[in-house]
């Protein structure tokens, strides 16, 4: 029997702890690992359906507030409709009849509005 730093430590207790560690790995940890592998192999289509199954960079959040949601096409159509409506009403009243100038102003307005609102 040994006395180390106020605790009684025997070879029996040390051997019991070691045996418990090995028993736990053989009977609990290894079986849990096998179950996880089996479940993963059983449903491979789940990863295909999940768009977020790609590995993320370390420290990357699950949700990124800067990520686009895919509604840019709808946003573009709404901006073009709004700019064309304003242009059809305002530009003839201002006396802009040159079609090249008219088209350039429309292109600039749509591009500017889209670039400003696509970041929101």
C-alpha cells in the first residue's frame, strides 16, 4: 500500500481503473462508434438533400447574414419594372427624346438600383 499526497493508492485500485477504462472502450465506446457508422451508411440520401452538408471553415457560423437567398432574379425584375414605370412617366415630360440618351439613363438607373438593393 502506498501513500501519495494524502491519498491511499494501491495496485488493486489502479488495476481496477485501468480495467474499467478498457472495458468501457470495448463495450460502450466502440459499439457507439459502430452504430454511428451504420446509421450514416443507412441513409446516404440525407446528405444529398441537405444543402448545408458541405464542410464549413473553422469558426464559420451556420447562418451567414450576408448570404444571398436566391431572390435576386425577383429583385431585378421589380427594379426594372419600377425604373421603366418612372422613366415612361418622367422622361417624356422632361423633354428627353433622344433614344440613345434614354437607353443609357435607363441602364444606369437599373444598374445603380440593383447594386444598391442587392446588398440589403
